[in-house]
C-alpha cells in the first residue's frame, strides 16, 4: 500500500500514456515495421534557468523527465521561479487587494505592512494550504527562535505576518497547531500569490533543516487535521494543495520618513489585551475539539501537534504555552485591531528582500531569516550536521535589507 502524503493523491501525471499501446493495425500484422513517432526521442531534462521569468508568462512548474520521455511525478524536480524583487508598480497594484482575518473580516493587503501603529519593517510569509504539515513545522521552528518582543525592540520596529491560501475559518486551528505568535490571514483567491510571482507545484525537493519530522509522520498529521475538520465542513477548504509561497520583507522607502510615534508601553498594553482575547477564544475552541475528539482516541495527534498549544519536548518536560496575538496583533490600537482606521496611508514601503519557494518545503532557513531581520543568533541547531551546515551557509533570498544599517544604529546607541 502506498504511503499517504500531504499531497493530493490523484493527479493526471500518474496516468500511463496511450501512445505505448499497439494499434489495431499493429495487432493484425505484428511483423510490419513501425514508423518512428515524432515523440520517440525523449525531451531533454529540465535545468532551472537563472534567467528571470516574468510571473505573467509562467505556465506552471516545469519538471524533469525520465529517459523514456514520460514526465516525472509531480513531487519530483523543482519549479523554474526567480527571486526578482517586486516592482513599486506591482506593490501599488496589489496594495488594495483584500485578505481575511480569523473572524472573516476583510483588510487591505497594504494594512498588513504600513499604517498607524504598524511596525516599520514587516516580513510577510506566504505559506501553503492550512493542512500542510511542512509549513506548520516551519512556523513552529520559526516561532521558537523569533519572538514578537525581540522584533519590536530592534532599532527599527519589525514584525511578521503570515498569509495562507485557505478558508479563514481554519486560521484558529492553524495558529494553535503551529504555536505561531504572529497574525495569520487568508487569501483564498490566491491573487496575491499570483501577482507576487509565486507558482504551483507538488515537488518535494531536499529536506530542509527546519523540518525534524519524517515525511510519513508529517503526512499522517495532515490527514488527521483534515479528518477533524469534516464535522465543520472545512475538510476541502484548506487551500490549493499545489500553491507554494515565499517570504517578502517590506521596509520604508525613506528610512528618515516621518512616522506616527507610538510609546512602547501603549503598544505592550494593547498587545497584551489582544493576547488575552485570543487565548480566551483559543481555549473555547480547544474545549470544543476535546469533546469531539473524545469519541475517537485513535485520531489523537502527537503531543507536539495537539491543538491546546502546549506540547512535550523530547525530555518529557512540558513546554511553556506561547502567547498568540490576535488577527491584527501587530496593529496595537482598538481601531486597528477591529479593521477600522485602515484609511491611514502610513509611510511608503517597498520590498527590499524576497524569496519564492521552488518546492513544497523550500522556505528560507531560520539562520538566513534572522540575519535578514537583524536579529542576533542563528536559531536552534539540529542533530543532522550536514543539513544544519547547509542552512548556515546557503542563502536563498535576494535583496538588501536594513539589517546592516540597524546594526550601525545599535552600535552608535551603545557607544
């Protein structure tokens, strides 16, 4: 029996080509010579090009082909994408596209990265569907190394927002499954993905350092997550299984541009209020889940994946529950949190650094992300020294963030 994965099992590329079957004439006269077909020679294997590819002209992922000319399975190879920075014209085009928060409220994309009380630097992480165990593990690893408090206390306030392509009703589940302390939104139309040049594939690629679970365990977790959403009617609303994401860092066009000054004490009080409200909602949702799960203990996930937000580490000790801010946690004012006051234009921002995934588990590694954001450290090392060394040495993204200038500011402030 084939092992389950978190990829959709049915795909036309698994079908056998009819061209290899004998025709009626060939059956009648098997000794007759067969004329060579125009497709008898195998196409050359695909090698990713370094040449930039315009998102508007992409016709889907191009995958390697075997020696017999049959296309490889969807989960092999990689996508021919690029890391060109989105132009200001592109950002202007999509700034008024809408995303949905966990309550189904609509917000402009621009309000995620600029406006009153929004951090001056915002990293927006686009993930895959909400059942993807690999993206969930990425956010768990990220959240263990990068905290909201550390980001907001940088010389230039910094924050993170997450966007998925599924139904916003799954955001609460996703936040609990990942222990993600950052606001999560949904773009079910995938228009932002398309305009920002992110493409579709089921290619797995190499196993990154941020993934510690094996593929079977991760896939089973995805299946269990989907089954648990059947009573809510959300099992088929996690998002496009082929859609992959990326990371985009928005920073001020002019670092000296005037901004609305916000006292840290006021920001902290509002974040604490958002955290308290979110935890109350999460507790209610978890209680409902426990009642539903009690009827079938066989579907109980691993302790690290329980929707209580609390798991056990390898030593059996209990992890401290993390604060999870509300849907607009990085917008510390009552008006901003409930979606009002978004007419505030804020300072002009541009994407100064970005990375687009080429496979389903190709997010930027944590050491590179911390370097781009200007944080000290490299994250928690893993046991696999080969993968960890690669994570430390490889840089996937393109661009220049303000991290270097912030280090200078930090040194000057300490002098």
